């Protein structure tokens, strides 16, 4: 009894896996290509002693490090194909993991070349650094290195917490400058990328690809989309203390092809909010003329947008996200939402076609004020014949659990809430540390990774 | 990383690296930049002096080995070195290897005096070296023509190029008996 829905899901999941594997292979091939540029130049023949070996290593680390930085730019460009396959959050997790290795490679590039040249010249490192600095475009290259260090250091978790998001983001934008000012010395001082070589064409192509992707998907497409749909605030409705639903109007909003569970990055054009874009989930699937977001004032920025006036112009970047029905792989559905995490859950369920008995939904709040949108979930057409449980009450102190004191006392576990868990897709959305505990329990119960879907609200 | 992604990465990376390596080794032997190659079978017989670092095509053949290569280029060899005093002809100096590439000069002598110095090859490892070479070569030529010997001051900021240039020149002058 092969269920047709189930079969389509499996095929789609396989296709996504293949695409994801191909993307991973593409990344590593680009690293190999960076080394191949040097090999093709005849780099191996330049190695004859320790000095030339260090020089060669310096060239290769520079090529690979820069390649990784360009890969990071591509990952941060929010390319729809990447978002659809692995999700932007996975892409950004990979982006973050590449940051430090890329910096270390670039630092090694500078250090190895300086030492290698110094050994060949029979001079010392200081003299060599001074003479390198005087080379063409080298001052710019050192500037790029300085900027890169600033960008990576401010992104190390411990340091990043000291900055506001805006300050950090502004520093992070310097990475574009860092990569660009490093280009002249690569082309003028680098033998591998010499004028007229295939290597030079490929390398410039990489730069065009990375910066082109950013220009198109982070600037051009959002600008065009915002102009096309002419989105404005229709009204702001308080649904709970500190929680508002923002109703939007616009042209052809259904043409955004938003899937339930997705989010977009919104910018509200008022004097105090225009400079900050917010990722906010749709709390309902958009119609042709309207859309709805629900947001909790977690930061000063969110508090300001809860006060936007009707008529305020809004620009959109997105929709993004893989917290959708399209990414399901299993026949059953298990859903856990807490607090503001209800927003993508609600629109995901709204957009899903569910059979009776297919889904089990657990709504979690520490007190009744957090039960906003819960009644809407109950009235969704897709929820007919499907179970909805609620779990109210605070978590016990000093115990790592996502459940309430009361539920724990009654012996509730993830297995008792979702008896068919291993045969289900688990969708989790809520505060980060809470969601991690749900996932921990799910993994402990033996749920495979591809059946775990989580939407994270963090930057 | 999943096994398939890993396998795919290894395979494609290996393929890319192999292609690069092949191009690198090919470029070392097969480029025959000398336009006026006298023999037809030149490309088949891999003569050891024709090892060239091919790139850009801005400079002609670069002898990667510092082996003395006073071989005939373009047929105008030091054939006319007859009389002891009034030597005449064209003499090619040895190729001198530096960190920034090989340097080789050719000197034209008429009746025992240096009438011209041509750089067959100059330091060209990267753009920086090329620009340094282009700056230094005319200065060195002028100095040599004025001094009528290799005993001239080098060009500052182009120490490698100068030293190699003058040492290649000296070997050419030795051949000429000057």
C-alpha cells in the first residue's frame, strides 16, 4: 500500500538530498579548483627548497582562503535555490563555520609569503614586510586583512554579544570591502593570476558570481518585489501583552507564493524603524490582497514596529524558509509550538493538507497570556479530526526540560504526547533553548535527523 | 557530511586537481614560444633547455635550469669571434636564475666595442617583477654602453634583476673575449 502523498514526499526528499550533496561537492570542488589554479600555473616546479616551499604554501593558502570567503558570500546571498534545498539557516550555519578557517588561511597566506620571501632574499621578516608593503596594491591588501580580522573577531560569539545587532551588522558589511580591496594585489602581484591566463578569467568569474549573487538577491530582487507589491500596513492589532499582529495590504500578494511556515525580512519605512530589517514569520498564508505577521517585542526594534501606523510603507525580502509542508518526509505530523513560535506553526498547518488522525499538535505556554492564536489553530480546516493538546505552566527550576512542572509530575514524555513519533515529521518552533530540549528528547527517542524540522528565531 | 556528499566531493575535487596538475606539467614542456623555431620536429623532441614557464606569453622561452645556454638563437651566433682585439658578432650570455625568474642578455660587439645589449629574458615571475624589469633594463643598457663593461652600478630597487643582468652580460663578454 504505497500512499501517493507519501511517495511524492520521498521523491522530493531524495531530490533535495541530491541537490544538497551536489552543493557540498561544489564547495569542495571550488577549494580544489583554487589549488588547481596554482598547479596549472606550474606551481610544483617552483618548489626547490624550504623558502620556495613556504612561498608556495603561502600562495595556495591565499587562493583557498579567498575562495572560502567567496563561498561565504554566496551562502549569505540568500539565493532562492539554496534556501529551497537546505534552508537559509543551514546555509548560514555553514557560513559561520567557514569564517575562522578562512581567516586563518588568509593570515597564513601573509605570514608564509613573508617568511618565504625573507628566506629567499636572505633578509629578515621585518625588512621583508616593509618591502612587501611597498609593492603595488599591497597597502590595500593589508587593509583588507585588517578589515577581515575585524569582521571575524566581532563575529566570534563571545564578542558579538557585546555589540547591538546593527553595530555588528555594519562591521560585518566591511567584509565586502575586505574582499574587494584584496583583489588588486591578487591580480597584479600574483603570478598565478597573471594577465591573460585562464586562472585570471576563472578568478574574476568567481568574484563576479559572489558579488553578483549578493547584488541580485539581496538588493535588486527585494527592491523590485517591494515596488511591485506596494505593501503597506493596514492595521496593528494587539493579540496579547507585548504581542501584535500586523495586517498588511498589497497588490498580488499571492504571487509571492509564500508557503505556510515561511518568513520574510521586513523593513518598515518610518523614521525610527527603516534602518533595521526584521525577519518575521507569516502568521497566516497571504491572500491576493492581504498578509499578516505576528510579532513579539523581544528587542527595541520589535517594540518600535509594534507601534507602526497604518499606511506605513513596507518592503519585503523573501519569502524564505524550509519550515513548510513541502519539506515533510514522514506520513505523520507531530507539532510543538511555544510562545511566539506559534506563528509559523499556524501558517504551516493552514497551508497543509492533512487527513484526520495525521497530525498531533502540542501548544505550549508558561501562562495563559501566551495562548494567542491557539484558538485559530483549532478552527483551521486542516486540523479537522486531528488532536490538539495544550500544556500550560512554567518549567521546573533547575531541570533541563521543555515541559511544565505539572506535565512532568504526570509522567508525560515526548513519547506519550506523540505515540507515533518515529513515524512522524516533528516541527518545533519556540525559544531557542527550549526548542533544543524538545529536539534532544526527540533524538533520544530515536527520531532521524531528516524528520526534525525546527525554525530558529535568532540572528 | 553524508557519505554520498563526501564521495562526490572527493571525486570531483580529485578530478579538478588532476586537471590542474596535468595543465601544470604540460605547460612546462609543450609550450614552444619561440616563433622562429628552425626545426620542424622541435615539439616532439623535448630538448632540455626549452623548459618554459608558460604564462601570459609576454616573454619568450624561460630556461628554468641555470644550465649555461649559449645555444644559437635565431641563427646569429658568435661565429665571427676571430681576431683577438677587434671581436665582432652577437654573443649570448648564460641564463641566470633568480627568485623572480631567469635573466639572459645578448650583447652585440663590433670591433671590440659593445654596441648593443638586448635582454632576451628578464625577471618575470609576477606582475611586480615584470614592472621592475621594464624599469631597470633600459637603465642598465645605457650604463653598460657608456661604461663598455659589466662593471656598472645596479639599479636600486631592482637588485636581483641588475645582478643577474650584469652576470649574464659578463659571461657574454667573456665569450667575446672582452
